[in-house]
C-alpha cells in the first residue's frame, strides 16, 4: 500500500489549501453575521455559501467526491479515487459548516448524488442528479424514523404501496438532514413495499418531490441545542397518502436495503475523512491556547498533563488517518464490499478519536471552550452525532464481532 499523494492530488491539495486560507476561513465570521441577521429567513442558506461556491467553480474545486460522470452534461465530477479524495475531504473538515458546501461536497447531497448515479434510471438522473451536481437544488435522504429502532433498517415502518400507475407513501421520518432548507426539492424515501418478504427484501426507495401533496415538513430538530440552520437543519416529516408516479421508484421493489447499504458505505468514509480535519483544527486551537495562557506561573503548554493531551492527540490523529487511507485504498482496489470491515472500523474509531481530542481542546479553553466564541462546542456536538449517524457504534461492533467469530469458527472446522 502506497499512500503517497500523486501529482493530481498534490496539485488539488495546494489549490484547496489556498482556497481555504483566502476565502473559507475569512468567511466564517461572515457566516456568523449572516446567521444572526434578524431579516434573514431562518432556514435559508446564508448568501456567503453561494459566493464561496462561485469561487470554487472558478478554481476547479467542484464535485471532487463524484467519481462517475455517467455521460452527464453540465458540471459532472472530478473523477477522483477515494484515495485521492481523502486528503482533500480532510482539509474541508477544518471548516465543516462552510467548506464542504462551498465545493458541493456536503452531506447528504454527496451520498444522494452517488445513489442516483448508481441506481437511478436516465430520466431520474436527468431530472434530479444534474441539478444536484450543478448545486441548483438540494436533497434529503429520508430513512430514520422516531417510532422504531432505526439502527435496524428492517424495522422501517413507512409504507410504499402500489396503486395502479402510482405509489402511495405513508409514514413519519425525523432527523432528515437538509430538509428544512427551502432549496431542498427532492426526498429519497425508504419504506416497505412488501412486509411479507424476507427482512432485507421488504424495503424500497422512491423519489418524492418536496411539493407533493401530503408531504409536511413539521419542524426542525435540534442536535445538542443546535439547529444547524447553516446547512439546512434536520427535519421531522410526515407523508400522508402521498402519491407519486410509479416511475419514481429507484431500482426495483425490494432493493431498498441493498441501495441503502451501497449509499451509506461511501458516506461513512466521507464523514471520517472530514472528521480528521476537525481533529487537526481542534489540536491546532489547543496548542495556540495553551501557549498563550499562563497558570501557576508558566504557560499551560508547559504543564505535563497538557503536553500529554497534545502528544496523545497527534498519535491518535495519525492512527485514524492511516486507517481511513487504508479503507479508501481498499474501496478503490477491491470495492466497498471488500472494504466492509475497514469501513465499519473507521466508523467506530474515528468519531471516538475526534471526540477525545475535542474534549481536551475544550478543557484547554475552559469556559470559552463551551461558549459560542470558539467553534469547539458546535464541532463537538456535530462529531458526537456521528456515533449515531449511518449506524450507531454498537451495530458496527456487532457486525465486526460476528465476522471475526465466523472466521475462527470456520478455521476450527
């Protein structure tokens, strides 16, 4: 395994770092001002995001995650491998509320665009994928439900029932990321088409335009008190006798579980790539703070316990980065299925690593660390949710343990 950056990655990395320094980091204060503007409609994306997107397009930093153009006109994608994209996504993680959106590389749109590219038919890609690639609209992935344990996707209770040339959707979803954003025009909804089928063949995926009668976006959900309005929030949505054309079904009936797994794998590694960038920024902030502050007659940075935090943070970042790079390399060489163990491993390890580093950075800042005067508290809240998003730690550990035990059982025979 060779994790050295190739010439294209080095060139894009240099260009992206310059973009971050010149445009993104200075725009963080602008974002805060625009979010606090009393004249702003609460769920509208602040104008600074569109300004950054214009710069990113001009600089060729657009849709970097998207590997397959599918002969699409318009913006298309950069055609990068996972191993090429990993260090770039890490850089965007240093400003997670601005940089991914500026490059049109923000969740949940990235996963939705990959899903549409892989599973949608030509008409569906034309209608929804192309405008997503051009950032003309936003999208949401409606899977999680409040009434069931969504860690087991076979529990999904939303019904998708065929009625002539239409499907009728009934159900309730929540924590649907991005759905409060007025620019979110399409929901990819997971529900059951055949409850009597085997557990992993009961579910299907269907495209539901936001303005379809019967769709009600009821409220924005908060995450540790944050509404995440800067990137479209998280909605609770009800679907009441929602009728859409039968042609809105993605793939075939019963393929929803398989499509979800194909979508969530790349999504998990994208989250982990960005999370390492969060950890790097937290460590940087910790070092700056402890060099500036004096307690008991000397800088905090000279205190043994603080030096232990800093050293341990660097070790943990390097370990996590190597595991993510190995996973990216495997996804490129043997496919997502062949990298299943590593995808689950990084989903367990990376958020925990970043959470530990953020916690120490908060501790170094004291009261300021839990305030709105540093990004640490909001970064901690966002990172903590990763231990639930795309499957909680316990589900991934259960799967990993079963795979490990199976290998030893077979060896014993």
